[in-house]
């Protein structure tokens, strides 16, 4: 007997629910969030497919709680399946249709624990963006007066303090107060980043998987949390092998294969997880620089030094980040711990 498949198009105030069975639409109606929650609780178990969006993780968890088979599907795939104009009804129907495609790939949802960790990482990322924006703004505005930032003058802090304290530079009191306010805002953002770093470190050390991931080269609290969010816990894993996880982050060459000929290009610049990839590559580059300054003690140290001699630092950093993701995938799926292999004496 064919399972009932329900496509759900989520919105803030209205949720469109399309119920399909035996290739026929049984109903396609709009509900409020409260009505939809009651409908989930009273309906018989079925397959419910949500289009991935900001609230999809919550509703997936709610559907699983009531015994339904809940899944998330890509919005890009739904858009390619939708036949008519974009409306809530057509979107809900397209979600149900896309879910019935052969060998369709569903998106891995996040647990509440992963959502909390992701919130910490996103808040830190936002604080860093604000800090950099204010810092660049102050630098550019001072440059309008030909005041350049120099390490000899104590960097930005020294230059700002000099401008505020110099009574003979001709700046008005209003300008000085405004510059002081901007500087105080920058200091607040820097303090916020430090606080978020402390929160991330505490959360990573309290979580057993994130704590074990920090044993990998170039992986600190932030990278450990990001890897756990992307790879998921053991029972929620979406990848079949480590290479799939590495390709999702954007650390493998892009394929251009046709006619039975496999052609591998360069690593693509445009990926969905570009921020995580950037963090991983930065951590890997730090490891590469440190390894080149000392005698190789482990097999990975020796591999890094040989790789740098062949391909250079940048390629080695990307390759090391690729290895890191694959090793992290194996650690999470198999429940193992990482230990570097020492070179034979």
C-alpha cells in the first residue's frame, strides 16, 4: 500500500499542506501554525516533506515527535519541479512531487542541540562582521583627512587616541565626540567576539563529540562545532562516505565528466558552506606553517612537508582540510578517537 505523502510549504503566518496518495491530491489547504500543530497530532503516521527554510527544523522535530516520517527537501529542487506560477498551493504540490522522484536526496535536519551550537557560531560570525565593518569605517573616514594607520603609531588604537588628545589638529568637539563613540562601539564589538569565543569553547568542551574533534590538526572549538553541525550526529548522518561530506563543504575538485571520461577540475570558489571551508582552510594553513618550522614527528607532518615541496602551501592547506573533514566523518560515524601516527624512531 502506498504511503501518504504530504508536501508542506512553510511561512511565518500561514502553512500550506498538500496531501497526496496514489498519485492524486487529496487536499491542498492553508493552515495557521496552531492548526498545523493540531493536525500533526491528530493525523495518522505519514511521510511529511518540508521545504528547507528557517523554521523547517522545528516542524520536522515536531512531526517526528508525533510519529511521522519527516524529511527536508531542497528549495532549489522544488523550484525546478514546480510546473505553474509560484503560489503557496503550487509550492506545496511541487514539494510532494519532488519527494517522489527516483533516488532523491533529502537534506539532513538539525537536532535542537545542533541548532543551539549553530546559534553560538552565527552570533560570533555576526559580531566579527560588525567589528570589521566599524574598524574599516573608522580607517576610511580618517583617511579622508590623510590620517593613515601605521603600526609605528600604535595601529588604529594609537591613531584614534592621538587624534582625540591632540588639541591643535583643528577638529571640532562634535567630531571628537563622534569619533570617540565610534571607537567605543568598536571596543564593544571586540569584547563581544571574545565573549562568544568563550561561549564556544565552553560548549565545545562540554560536548563529547566536539571535544574529541579538537584533537585533529587545525581544529579548535569553532571548527569542531562547525564540523559537528555539518556532519551531524551518528543517527542523523546524511553522507554515505567522507568524500561526500568533503564535497559538500567544497574541498574536492569539481567534476566535468562526459562520455565516460572523468575530468577533475579545480576546487570551486562558489559553495554553500564557504564560511566553514574558510575556517577549515585557515586552521589547516596555520598547521602547515607550524609544521614547516620543525622536524617532522608524525606521518602527517612528513606528508605536509612533502606536499608543500610538490604543490605549495595553499594546495597543501586545502588538501589537509579535506583530510580533516574525512577523518572527522569517520570519528563521528564510527565513534573513534583520533591519534596522530608517530614516525618510527
